[in-house]
C-alpha cells in the first residue's frame, strides 16, 4: 500500500518535485502541495515513524505545515527542530513534555501552534521559550487537565499573540486574569474547564475579566451559564465585531436584549446540547 501511495503522489506531482516523491515514501503521509511544491505533511497515525523518517521530514525545507496524530514525542520533535519555513504545527495526542516543547522556539517562521489532547507531561510552561519568535501569533490547546493556570500564565508572556483558543483544560479564573497582558489579542475562544466539577473556568466573573481585553475583535465562549448583565459588560470592548455564544445557557429573550446592548457586534448563539447541559449542570447546578 505504501508503494501504491508513493506512485500516486509521484504521478500527481510529476517529476518536477523530487521532494514530493521523497515525502511519499514516508509512511502514512498526506501531502499538501502549492504549484507542485510540497508545503505540508499530515500524519494521522505516526506511531510507526522511525527516527530515520523524522530525519527525512526534516530535510524537506519547503514545508510550511506539519500535523501529527498520536505518537509525536520529545525525541521526534528534537529531530525536526529548526525547519526554516515551517509556519504551522498541529499535534493531536502528542506526548511532548514542557522541556521538549521549548524546541518549538527553533522554528524561526512559526506562526501557529495547536495542541489537541496533549499528554500529561505538557503543562504549558515550556511555551515561554516561544516569546523569542518574531512571527508567532496563534496558539490553541484543548482537551488537557494538566494545562492549567501555569500554562495560561506562560501564554500571557507571548505578548504578540493575535489569536488564542483554550477549551476543556484545567485553568481557573486566576489563570484567565493573566491574559490581560495580551495587548494585541484580536481573537479569543474560551471554553469551559475539562473537569465536571466546580470551579468553572468560564462564568460571569470570567466575562468581567474578558471585558478588559480591549483589543478583541472576535470572542467565542463555550459551555457555560452566563447572565445578561455579565455579557453586557462586553460593550467595554470598542473593537468587538463578533460574539459567538456556543452552548451557552441563557434565555433566548436575553440574547435579543444583548443584541441591543452590543449593536456593533454580530452575535451568534446556540443553546446547550445534551452533552453541554450535563457539563453546565455539574458546574453550576440545576437550571433556575
């Protein structure tokens, strides 16, 4: 099957791009090409990749994006370190530690980093090393109880961030307060904590803190019971253009009133799904 895949990619790209043909030999690679130039690789299941495979990836200096499913670890990341054109790096189920995560600072063009379901060795503190990257502007993390307030504090040190997504983590209100240091943040997605017990990461008190992030243009809030008075405080955000309330427990009539309070923001609201209702009830108690 690997040989057939290699032939398919080689035929599609033609002989003009030997890098694409080389990448096709790496087990399980899905490729992204721009004008017959290899610019991205996606490994949904990289568990079988060897150090030699990672060395082969490292040699592909035209790559702008890399994505790995479960299996990426510190040793593999160390081999990949220093890729000159890499702008986007996505992991799902990686077992990278905070010490290992500091290797992301070796990618000089890195702009976007995403951690889905990272292992317990990643708390986020290693992200402080990324403060030296001139173009780094977007970070996402979801599905991690160990990414908590220390991780949020580390993210707050990346003062040039333009976009941040944090959901189903172990943070608290104290960690969110640290985000006030992000003076250039334009887009924020903040989801509920992963734990099905108090304290909630996202509640009315959290919204009051978010109302101080005056650079925000887009704000998404997920899985919480929020009040109209709390959400009305977002009128303090002079640049807010879009407010998304995803799985938010609030009367629909209050949404109509909120639209009057925030006439310059496009507001999209979805009522809680059954799964979201269970999380909200566990954190906030039964609906009044």
